[in-house]
C-alpha cells in the first residue's frame, strides 16, 4: 500500500501548500480571495493529480496502471490538498481576524448588491436564509468550503486522468 501513497503524499502536500500560499498572496490583491482561490484550485488539482498518477505509473509500477490504482493515488492526492488547504486557510483567518471581517463584509455586500435578482429568482425566504447564513459565517466555514471545493472536483479529475493513463498488464 505504501507504494501507492508515496507520490500521492508528495503531490498532495505540494498542492495543499500551493493552495494556502495562493490564498495568502491573493489576500493582498483582493478583499475576498476565497473565490479566486477556488479558481486557482481548479488549476492546481488536475495538475497535482495528473503528476501523482503519472509518477506512480512510471516510477513505482513499471509503466502499468489499473483504474483502481489511479483512483487510489488520485484520492489520496486530492484529499490531502483539500485537508491542507482547509487547515491552512483556517489558521490564516484565525490569526488575521480583521481580514476575516473584510471577507465577511465583502460577501454581505455582494449579497446586498444582488438582492433584487435573488429575491426574484428564489424568493424572500431564501434571501433571508442566505443573509443569516453569511451573517453567522466563521473562519472555519470559509476554510471548510475551500477544502470541500478542492475535494469534489478532485474526484472527477481523478476519474478522467485514471481512465486516460490506464494501461493494464497483459
């Protein structure tokens, strides 16, 4: 089992650290870096998953890769990215409470700017629920959201990349 995890650990940790670093750097460029960091994640995740599976196939498995092996390596890779990203962003937001308040205010402002459209599309009750949800936002909520949105696309990228790189022994 360890042969599956060696490359997954390397690229998962690297991807997670890149995600945390991007969140920190984007915080200087944008009052709410959470959305931009998700976009950055959509670039990092397929790249990290591809490299982890490719390196496993070429260097640990003699050029062969079953779908299950690719999914295992991909799962560990994208899960590590999500966990490290979540914990890193949570620590950043806990250590910078003023910055978190700026993110929260930005989300409230976007909600207020789109109030009429939201009410027309989903109704007053949904708008009030969303407003309450954002008002109750915590650093953990922002961090967990980022982590989840690293894991979900990672699953789909792993499936696609595992199918593409699959080469069974004959």
